[in-house]
């Protein structure tokens, strides 16, 4: 049952139950009660304390007329106007930039009729992203005065990196971006700033392998440079670190677009026909660099291409050096230009074929250097390509940057000219008696940075016979990894 009391006013008079006669106060309701005004009713005399009731359920997207006592969140896609109500002393209106785009779409504050804002009968303009303002009507002289202005540009920052690009996958709490061809790595959120504790980027950058050259003993191509970082924090136990680990080279993320260069493998020396009056060597080409941010891995050096009458020529420098030619050519220099830790190794030195073979000095060339080892410089045979490195950086075990095999024209099976583990291509070979055509070098495996195998030429004693081409180097790869959750 509801009771209704109708009175014109309540006054402080002695003896009234609702009056504290010692403090001259009138108490309406008990502690915890809610005092409500009927719908359509208004209050006077109580005043406001500089606050508004924020209209969180109604974002403003178009021009509107404000109501005193209310605050509005502005979510405009074009410039809009807030029309202030008629000025009454104590009236209050507030606005805030919900979309954080006031600098693009200015918000206009328009006084009612000829009333003023800050003493001027003109519109006010809010043009700072994240800006909020509170206007109170004071009097006809100054009109509405902005009593509180804030430029709140802070937004919540995720503690982890957010990025796109390449072929994306996850492994536990880590996200992986793999680039097998050129592209863009786009960081859209850099994680918590400061000490780089949550925004580390680990990188894996392998360059293109060098091409194998062709001659009476063309050298195998050197492997593409191999550079890898590891975080200072633990990684999954299955991700065993490879021999080349750069624990100090981890990069800190920043919101930006990073072009990714994936180096192509160098071309192998072309096949053809030898004739005594023409050059008897065709040089391969160096592999191309792979690049991510400040990290560059250098393309593998091409194998030696000996020319008559000085056959004992060296392989060429690169991430790993190309193999030496003929019977005594030195390997090309690896880790060129130098970085620490080393991105690769020297190519092998050519060693003469089996004793007693009249063509032995011209029947062998050396394999290219690899990321895990240098090419052979003594003993027999030296045709093997040097070993690369096996890494679990992407979450699975894969070998990279093996050297290309050299040439064995004595009596060797293909196993004597094998490329190095990590994508190195097999070198050329030929059984005795010498056939009309020799087996050419094999290309390095794509996206491993393996060097191409050396090619085989028919020497002066056998004019006008075909020879096998040198193998092309394998293309490189770029992989980026970071922690994206916990």
C-alpha cells in the first residue's frame, strides 16, 4: 500500500520528527534510501557540483542540441556541431573525443543565439585528438566558460607485439612469420615500451647461395650467409640453439613497416662446347643478400672458374666462400663482409685427383664453404660441399646454408661430389673412360641458401664435346619470431 503526502513546503520548525533542531537541517529518507524525482519534474536550489551525467549509451555521430547536466562522447566521421542549451547560471555540458580524431574532424561548440563562449559570441572548436571539455554557463558577460580541458591521448597498450606479413604460424606462446620471397613485415603494436622486455624480435636471415662455376674443375658455390638471434629469455626446450647464435642481436619492435629482402641464388655457369680457341670456363654468379631491418646476410660466393693457362684459381668471397678450382685453387673467403658471430666459412681448396691418373691435376675442384664448417683444405677428396647448420628456429628442425659440391672427373660416383647438408647442390662428375658429356652440377635447394654444385668441362684433349652446367645457388629465407602471449 502506497501513501502520499502532499505539502507546499517543508520548513524547519521545532518538534518536527524530520528536523534536527540543533543543526537546523531537514533529513528526507533514511541512510541507504534513494530519493527520486518524478518523471518530468525538475529540481532547483540544490545546484550541481561541476559534474555531469555521461550518456554512455548514446554516442553522438551527428549534430545535436545538448541538455544541461549531460556529458556526451563524440564518435563522428565528419565535422559536427554541438548546440548548447539556453544559458542559465549553473548550466553545465561536457563533451569527449570517443574516436580520438578531433584533429581530423573538428568538433564545433555553438552557443544559443547571441550568447557567448568565453566572452565571445562565436563558436568554439575542439581540434586535439582525445580532447575533452566541460562548459558551465556563468553570466551574460562571459557566457559559457570551459572550466575543465583535458587532452587524453592515452590508450591501453598491449604487452605483446602484434604484426602481420609472410606466412604466419604459432608455436606455443610464440608467433612466427616466414618469408620465402620479398614482402613486408608490418608491426601494428610494439608491445610495452621501455626496457624491450616484451617487444623483442628474434630474426633468422639466410642469403642466397652462390652459383657453381664450369671449367676443367669448376668450384662449388658457397652457402648464403646465415644469421640468427636468440632471446635472453628461455625458449621451448625443443628449440635447441644452433652453433651460430647471436644472443646480443635481438631487435626491439617499433610500429612500422619493414621491407623484407629474400636473396635469390646465384646463377650457375652455363653449359656449352669447349674448343681450343675459346675460353674453357664459365663463371657462376654470387648469391643475393637477404635483409631484415638492420640485419643483412651476404650472398654466397661463386665457385672458381679456372682459365687456361692459370687453372689454380681461387673461389670468390661471400657469406661463405666458393670452392677453389682445378688442382690447387684456394677457397673463397667466408664471412665477407665480417660480422660477429660469423655468418659463414671459407670455401675448400682444390686437391689433385688419385695418383697415377694422367689427368689427375685437372680432375678435381673443391666444394663451397657452409655456415657450419669450412670447405676441405687437405686430404682427399676435397669435392664435398661443407656442412650447413641445423636450426629449430621455426619450431621444426631444418638444415640451412650448406656448400655446393665440387667436380670429380676422375672416376667418381655422384657421392664423391655431394653438397653440404643444408641444401648444397651436388657437383659434376664423370666416370672413366670419359663420356661424350659430363654430368653437370645440381642447384642448391630453394629457401635454404645452399650453394650450387660445380660444372664439368671437357678439356683440350677432347675438343668439341659438351660439358655440364654449374648448379644455381638456392634462394634464401627470412623468419621473424616473437612472443605474442603468455
